[in-house]
C-alpha cells in the first residue's frame, strides 16, 4: 500500500511538472512571437468574441496549426489571421466562404459563423497565422490568459515547480540515509533478537530477586516484633 501510494504521488508530481513546463514554453514563446505562441507548429489561442458561435465562443481555447502550403486551404476551413479592427492589428478567426484567384496569387473572403455579412476586407496569404484543427477546450482560454499573468504564472507554475523540487530533494535525502544504514544479515538480526531476549530475561530475574529480598526482610521484622 505504501509503495503504491508513493508511485501515485510520483506520477502526480511529474504531471504537474510537465504541465508547468508546457505552460512556461507557451508563455515565453508568446512573448517572443508577438503574443502568438508556437509549440511544434501548434498555436493555442483564446477566443476573444462570439463571432464564431456556436462553433466556439468567447473564452474558449482553440488550437491552430501552421499551414505549410496556402493552396491546401479551401472553402469552409476556419483560419486565424491578422486584421485591423478599430485601428488596431489583432488576431481574428473566421471561416473561409470563398477564395479569390488572380494569376499566381489568392486571397480569402472570410465570415464569422455568427455574423450576417462577410468581413469587409479579404485576407492575404501574408496575414494568415494558421488553420483551426477542430480542437477546442470550453473556458480553457480564460485559464490560459490567467496563467500568462505574473500572478497566475507564480501561483500555478512557480510554486508547483518549487514544491516538486523540494519533494525530489526529500526523496534524495531519504534514499541517501537508507543507503548509509548498515545492511544487516539474517544472522545479525537473529543475534540482536537473542541479545534483546537475554537482556529482557535478565531484567525480569533481577526484578524477581529484588522482590524476594524485600519479602524476606519484611518477614524477619515481623518475627522480631512478636518475640
């Protein structure tokens, strides 16, 4: 039972460490790549509006995959791209409703599933970040956004990693102490048991001897008074 519990604790500790490392990679890669994290070609993104509802909605976490060949994109694909909204360059994720072909170039007409009209400007290949791979986690974007903050990173990443390393240090110390303990053979254990029994019997005999002496002394005193 103790061994099984130790294995479970070890598994939990490693899962926490791997999660912390993954989030650390995402956070730092986001800061280097203009707030677009790239983990082996996959990009986790937080949905910022309900324009694609019910496909996914605000606060969800979606996974975008980089597109190696833009000619692989087709109508009905959902892609993430850079666009200008209210004078700011932001990421947007909508569905391709049609593709404009002109000689060797192409552009993409986009529309949100929850919008009534197409986006005003077509998307150029240079602005495309990636294609949605149909993976989403409801509410996961809010969690990821919290982990990207200093407070969230410290609470959910730094503290668990410190606890993990303290736990591993404790295990190392315990193992070191166990290794330094003298290894007893069966003969040594039997000798220790035998010595303990002999000491116990000697102690009992001594107690019995003291009781007999006290009893004899009391009888002699009693006899002297009767005379």
